[in-house]
C-alpha cells in the first residue's frame, strides 16, 4: 500500500507539471484569455506554486532551486516570461519532462527489483 501511494504521488506530481505546461501551449489548448496580459501574469506567477505542489507530491530531489522558484532559469526571462505564454510552456514542460524521466527511473527500479526476487 505504501508503494502504491508513493507511485501515485510521483504520477500526480508529474501530471501537474505537464498539464500546467500545456495550459500555456498555444497550439494544443486554445483557452480564451490565456494569452492575454492577465492570463500570462497568472501563468508566470503560478509557476513556483505549481512546482512546489508537484515537488511535494512527487518527493523528487530538487537539483536546482532556481528552477523550483522559477527565477533565473534562462536568459531573457525577465522580459519573456511576463510578455508571452510560450516561455511559460517551455519552462514548465522542461521541468515536467525531467520529473517524467525521474518517475520512469523510479518505476523501472521497482519493477527490476521485483523481477529478480
């Protein structure tokens, strides 16, 4: 049971980041107002919150506190993140992809361990 809860926490943590990223991917989800100045402000301001919630659920180690706090992650962030949604998509999808890799590694280690028992 503890293992199931652990895996579910990791899955939900990854899903939060991926869904958050896709909210600001302008070609797949055409959400009205998401590319407005207010929508972009909400997205950029919400990045650290989404990272903190996701990381708390997944329990993955934080290798870069700048990524978690969404500050100083890439050159030009002071302007780009606050003016267009595409940079929010890039930042969170990269972060979510890293957690996806960590989750797959975690599940692989569990299955290999049980396979050789």
